[in-house]
C-alpha cells in the first residue's frame, strides 16, 4: 500500500510533526484528493495549543478546506474523476441528519462524523466525503484574471456568503458588517458587492485598520464610495446614528452581518443594540461570530421594529455551488486576495505567518502537493 506525508498533531501543546501515513483508497461515498492549497487559519496556533478550546480527536492531521486535484473516487461517483480540480468543503454534515454538523480537521462535534473524518488537509493525500468536493473550472477563473493560489480564499468567502443568503440579501440591498477589517469581514464585503449590494457599511473599532481596508475596495470598485467605513464608539445610539447616516438617505440597513470574534464578547451587547437600531423595520440581523458568552438583545426594540434575528453556522451545501458560480463568472472578485504559500515542511512558519499577518484580503496556505508533481496513486 502506498504512503504519503502529513502534518500530525498528537497532543495539545505539542508541535505538530511530519509523519508517513498509509494512503487509504476511497470507498463508496469518498474521494481522495491531492491538496494544492490548504489554508492556514489566523488562530491555528491557538487550536494546536488548546487555548481556543476546540474539541479534537487526537492524534489528527490539521487543516480544513482546500483546493486540490482528484486522485481517485469511490465506486459510486458519477461526475467527478481523477485529475479534476476541486474545492473541498470541510463542513461535515450527517447524511441521515443534516442538522448535525462538524468541521473536518478543526472541531470535533459528533463522534460518528469525526472518528471517520477527523484528519484534515495538511497532507499529500486527503480523504473527504464525495459530496464535499466541488469541481472548479480553472479556465473560467483564469479568464477573470485570478490565479490558482487565489482560490485559497474560497473558504473565507463562502462563510459570509452563507450569512448573506441567510439574511436574504437581494440586489440593491443595503448592508453592514462587523467587523470588516478582518479576513472574514473583508471577504463579506467582496461577496456582498458580488451579490449586488448597493451600499456596504464597513464597521470597525480602529480607524487605523478599518480605513486602509476600505480604501482597497475603492481602488478595485467600479463605483468608488460604495463601501463606507464607520468606526464604532461603543455607544449604541451614537453608533446606530452613524451607521444610518452612511446609508442612502439615512434609510437604514436591510441586513446586518455580525462576525464578532470571541475577543469582542464584552462589546457585543452594545453592538447588537446598535444593529437593531440601524436596521430598517423588518430588517434582519445574522449572527455568525465566535462569541461564546451570553449576549443581551433589546427585546422590545426587536419586537416593535419587527426585526428578525437568525443564527448561521457555516452554510448550506448548495450555497457552495452558487458561490463558485459567482467566482467563475467574475461577479465575486478574487483580485484583492494575496496568498503567502509555504511547503508542508514549513508548516510552523505558516502558522506564525497566519497569526502575524491576518487581515482583509490576506491568506496563508500550505502547498502539500505542487501542481507539477504526480497526483496519481
């Protein structure tokens, strides 16, 4: 049986090391892929140390979503074949209960899923559920001026796409994002513009990071000024007024997408109060952040203004296909994405780079397999 190299985390707090692992052939419902670009998360170091508190099945191969080449497919595959370029979604869904979800290579939620699929994409071979592989048309992407490495941004883009779809964003919609200067917040702007938003209010806590991030959109946009920065004060009334002032005719928002990280928990109650005040009557607040503590919401305002509050963990499978179509036709641009690539042997440097330089339009990726290498069994 053939083998491949993989990064392996054996214990929380230990440094991951590279090991030789047996390469398993795909069974029914499985696909074997050679990852070309495996994203490194900005908080990957905290996952490995245990600081983030993610439940993990150890030992394991880290790494979540990826872009790669199909090596082999299971006997029930009807569309994908060896050699296809694919995006690999790390969201595991129960086949007999789609309400049960987990994240391959990152988060152990349900033993039936994670004991089978817990190894991630930081390896020369990556076994995933067949339904989690989505074919990419490289020629279509290249025709819009994007590079193969920029496809590394798909995992960042598809998360806020799930948020906008949950919030019912329509062409011409007016939206706000908190917080907009981070990787996922910046991706949320790219996606909102690609979906036809007429105004995007970009929220942040520090002007020195928020304003440069918005300027990058102005340089790339056909309509400069469509993305408007608003620095939050922490006062709900003041912030709501500033957000509404950034919308056309101070009409307010259709959708507010909250991507608050865990570190922003203390300010989240004030932020959500501002969101409810800034939304139009009948507007929607979507919660997708990492806040783990209970947060208060202004009950009476939500009721009187007919505000809908929705939570969204990741996205639906069909939404991945929609986003890929928007990228391939050029509606959602990859032009802002800069990617630092590291070899599998340089995984420690990649983790540090992702920690040190996380931000809007920035990706760090491992390249377990180089495109020119053999991707056969």
